[in-house]
């Protein structure tokens, strides 16, 4: 399969790993953050950290939109869902994310009309079919999914479908990276730039990281060879004392981004002054809100939103894991009270969450090996 098989070729992977070992300078410890949750998933799925030199440490970043959403925003969305005649629609990975009074699935079990959709256009179609009921779409995601929400709102306005609105939780990646770099307890050498977000915004927005912070950035794809090639490119820069933005994912990511998608976003959205992130607190201009021209289709402008603020469960250390301060297994609840079947924190729910990825591909592997050794003994 084109763009898959060649990026999983054992011979090419072996050469890339050999080049990484050659470039890694003895005695130097490298801390490289993969910003995107999809990269974290791929790293664990393909066992990439097991073939890297011990001195290369991969740090998991805040690139999982479900994971960075604070519990209060989930509570606000579910509060709107309680209104008479309302249909609450959201992506599947939101359904088990815990709020203060339960997840969307648990609210559905209590009688709330909660429905899974695969796109905002699906939610709009539900509104077309149910003209006497109001459909609220719980929009979430980085710049990757924001264009589809924007286009759906444009369709709703054009067709004057007034029983549809969006509860907007779209966030932007660059301010989150800036907040991490400003964190006093975080030391990083380089970034593996997000592939999905970059298909929309391109690579230019990361140039300040190289210019002002002196950190190399390489935008990467998601196959094993993509990630290994990106690490090679980063190590070459670090070895030469350089800091530039490079695009490994050229087959998908245009340097200037997707101009049509950016235009749609600019028409529908504007930056919020402040938005709360799980683990990172309030970050200025880090999220999108719907412009007043689309107020009739904005849940926050149409309805009274509680604006709930809720702290995460004290024992859960989602914030520290999100910032890369802790590894998933270092959380006190990991693999015990908090599992994919019974998640306490959002990082264990989403398929892109670092805790879920570690649990499914690393923790279970280790647990199975321990069981096997015990049975032999």
C-alpha cells in the first residue's frame, strides 16, 4: 500500500535506527517532545522507544484535544444537554470522558438524548430531520477539525437551520507549546511537530520556536519510518548546533498550510481572550470562539452556560503527564483505579491519550511478560 508499506520497510527502518545511533553523541541526554497524541500512539504501537538509544527520551506533549479539555467544559456541555427537547451530539472519543456527574454515555443511560456523530455535518443532518428539537454539537479538536466545524456553521447559516448550534471547544496548538516552553520544570531539546494540525496551518507557525527558543522542529508523519526519519533530522540539527523548522511530512503537509481551510476558519471563528487547559491552566488566545455574525448558531451566545470550574480528582496526575513532567505509569492511579475500562482521567479515555496508549501497548506487554515468567517459575 502506497505511503504505508514503504514507511514500514524493515530494511529502511534498520538504516534509520543505525543513523540515529551514529548521530547521538555519547554522554548527551536528548529530551524530544512529540506534540501530537497520534505520534504518542504510534511510538507505543510500533515499539519505537525500544530501538532508540537510551539517551533519547521521548516526552509526550499536549496534542490530544480530548485530554486537554478541563472537566468544567464537559459539565457545561452536559448542562446544556439537559434542556427540554435537546439532542446532544459529539464524537465517539468524547463519550466516556468523565465530568463531575458522569460521562456523556452515563448521562445517556439516565435518559439524556446523547448521540455519537462522525462529523459536525452529521449533527446538522440530525437537526434537519428533527426540526422541532434543538441539536447541540459539542465541537472539539485542534485546528485539524476546526475547518469542518466552520464549514458546517456556514451551511447552517446559509440554509437558515436555526435548531442547530455548536458548543465550541476548539483549541490552537502554538500557545500550548509556548506555555510548555515557559514552564520552569520543563527542559526540552527539540520538537517532533504535529502532523495532523500542520495539514491545516502548515509549518510556518513553528518558526518562532526555532528562532526565539533555539529548538529544532520537524513536522512528522505517523508511520514508524516517518518518526525515525524525523528524529534523524532533529539529531542532525542538534549535532550541528542549528535550530530550524523542517517538514518531513511533505507528502501531506504544505508549508503554508491549507488556505481554503484557513479562510473558512477565519470567517467563522475568532480567538478567545483566555481558555482553560487541563494541566496548563488559563492560556491567552489559545482557543477559538464563534464570531457574532454566527451568534444564532453558537450555543454559548444562545443559552446561559454555567461556566463551571472543576479541579481534576486529586489523586489523578493528568496535568503533570500532559506537560511531560511525569510518564503515564508514574501516576498513582495508572493501571489500578484508572484503566481504559474505568477511566478516572481523560488521558486514559481518548485513543490519542498518552495513558491509554501506554496502557494498551506498553503496560499490558510488561504485565503479560511478568505473568509468563511467573508461570514458568
